[in-house]
């Protein structure tokens, strides 16, 4: 009886861990095709990708076309266009 409870608890913990891990955003990589700086956002277009990367209220970044970057964020649709609102970005 005691062993069954331990297995049940471990199974439930395993399921919760798997659910948590599937919710974590995945890092993506790409090469910058163009980058546009404005007062309150940075817009980045990547080579061979449809969505546009958007960074709101960004800190100064040393990025330029041709740079390889790693990023993470949420995909949203704005005026029929896919864009990715970036949470984290770094140069590779």
C-alpha cells in the first residue's frame, strides 16, 4: 500500500514536470537581413523567415545586418502579418 502511494506521487510529479517543460519557450536562431531602429522599438527582419522580430523599449543593441542571433518570444499577428514579440535576444 505504501509503495503504491509513492509510485502515484512520483507519477504525478513526473506529469507536472513534463507539463512545465513543454511550456518553456524554445530559443530560435537566425541571421539578420535588415534592422530598423525607432524611438521605442527595434524591428528586425531575418533571412529566409516570414515573421518580423519586434523589440519594444529596447536597451541599446550592437546588431547589424549579417549578424547571427538567438532569440525567444511569442508569435502574434498584427494587421495580417506574423511578428514575434521578443523577450530575449543575443548575438551568437
